C-alpha cells in the first residue's frame, strides 16, 4: 500500500550521508516537513519500505506514473541527485 500525501506540490532539499560502518552512501534523512506530511512514517514500530525505480526514458517514466496513479491513487516522489 502506498502512503499518500495531501499536498499538491512540495519541494524539499536535503543531504545524502555517508555511513562509515557500512562504507556506503546509504543514509537519506527525511526533513520534518516530510514526516509531518506522511504521518505513517512517524510510527517507529511500523515497517516502512521503499521502492526505487530508475527509468532511462521520460516516456516510460510518465507511463509508469500513470499506472501507479490509476492502480494506487497516489503519485510517486521524484528524487533528483544534485551536486
């Protein structure tokens, strides 16, 4: 089941952190605004997973977004890596 947002558009910037123990860039910290918007993420006992899909084609990405919207009634979050 997808967790849905009530907002039309949110734009939030953040940082990706390096985890020394895992020797990997594996920590994505969510801002408080995101946690407030998706209140299910605040439940520490809940098991929340994520699915990341990378598309090399804008057309395929648009088709996928339409499918998800029709099936689940929610839109995915776009994540851009910036340098």
